[in-house]
C-alpha cells in the first residue's frame, strides 16, 4: 500500500538512512519545529541541522512548507465563505428599512402588512430585521392580518445612539421615540410585542403611552434590573460582539456552543426537530450577522439594565407573558416578577426551549395570535 508523503518523511527507514550517528528519537524531535511553527520552524530546523544531516534538514523544510500550504489554504477557504456571508448580511440590512426623525433621535424601522398595527420590539443582537424574523414565530401565516412596525432600537443597525448621556439613551427615551414614530405613521394605537432585551422599552411604552397601547406581549423579556457589568460581560460586549468574523465563526462552526450561550441548553438542542434545527441554522443565527453594527445597542442595553426602576405594577393594558424555565440568558425570575406585579397578567411558561422557545413555536404562535384577537 502506498504511503503518503508525510508518512514517508517520518518513517523509521527515512530517519535510519539520514544519520547513523544521531539517535532516531532525537531526529524525530526536530519535526516538532515545522509541526508547530510550519515553514518558519522548518527553516530554523534546516539551518540548524543542515551541516550535520542534510537529508533531515531538507525534510524539515519540506514538512514546514507542506503544513504552511495546508493552513493557508484552509484560511483562504474559510475567509472566502466569511466574505460571501458578510456581503449578503450587509446587503440584507440595507433593504426593507425606513428612516424617520423623532423628537428623541433618528429611528430606523420596517413597516409591513395591513390590518391591526403591532409594534415588534427586538432584543439583543437585533434590529428591525430581527423584529420581522420573530414575527414569523409570533404570527406565522396570520402575519398578513397585522401591520408590523419593527424599529431598530437605539444603537442597533442604522439607529444611532442619541445624545451623550444615559437619559437620552434610556429605555424611556426609546419608548418615546416609538410613540413619535407611530404618530408620524398615523397610527393611534398598537399592540406591543417585546422580546428579550426589548422588554424594558416595551414596558416603558405601556406605562408612558397607555392611550397608544392596546395590548402588551412580553416574550423571554428582561423585566427587572440586572447586576452591573462584570469583566466577563465586558469581554463579550467589547470583544466578541465587535468582531464580525469571530461571531460569524461561532455561528458557522460552533453552533452548539453559541446556542448554549444564547440560553438554549444542550438538552434542548438534542431534542430539536429538523424544522427547528433548520430555523436555527438557516434563519436565526444568520440573522445576527453582521454583529458589529448591533454592538453599540447591546452595550447601551447592558448599561441601562442596571438602573431599571419603572413601576411595572402600574401597567394597565392586557398583558401576556411567555417564557421558558430553562432560559439561561434571561433568568425565569424576570417573567415570574412581571406575572406577579402586572395586574391580571397571563403567563405561559414552558419547561424548556431557551430564549427563543425552541420546540414551542407553534404553541407560542397560537397563544400570541389568540391573545391579540381578543
């Protein structure tokens, strides 16, 4: 049977022929240089041993060149895929959006469909595009019965962070911007659906503009204050979420780990249907790209989470809360807190599913559309 070039290079016969004076195991140790340092290591090994063993020196250099070529090919291949995916992602977020000027700053939004208006407020890693994607879960085939208004919150995509202080970038200021946007669109009243980190601005909207709010739906939502930023939080927010490539690589080649980080436990992942797996791989995770235009908004959210202090018990509109007990990103205490504080709130809680309620999209859709139809 024919042996590969690398196997031949490292063969005992080859080493035996190379030097009768140098012990075989010592000769083989030289291969660690090109194995770990590729062509540079091969060149170093070549220069060191060429006088005492010219055959070994040439082989060290050859191994380094081969390994460098392999690694370079892999890098070029992966980067080409990354470039293609990023080109598509940036192209996607440049279409289907509108820009309006509100009293609280510039606001990007999507406006689709006809019927009863619904303000869909996205979460972390989102933008107007996530609002539209989540609407497929919340409304499905019934989405044509609603007019979906999906804004990009402060710091996400093409909605800049207004002002220079926290008060101008707060969840209350975001809610006021939503109200101004609806006025400009001629919408007097809308249902509000807040997802994940979109929960606080949705609550603020219902509190500050109850006359514009028909119903409130909170899905896997952040609803009470969070501890201050920790070093690990800072590393993610100012490191991973600033790098389009690093985040894309995780979503492309390390999906189980990224899903665990997003609140979907390995146990839930193991039980996913092919439909759910397809939605995660082909829709949800790609929708988070590009991540860097969303990073300022996520950092702003995390800063404002610390100071949440609205009187949630004064929410006066009909409210539905949907969550999963195993959500590791938004602790179930948030939904339990809101269900206890908001008068006559309905609470649908699944045993599993994580932040995006995997395995329960049909049940979620039925609950949300049924609630809004009341």
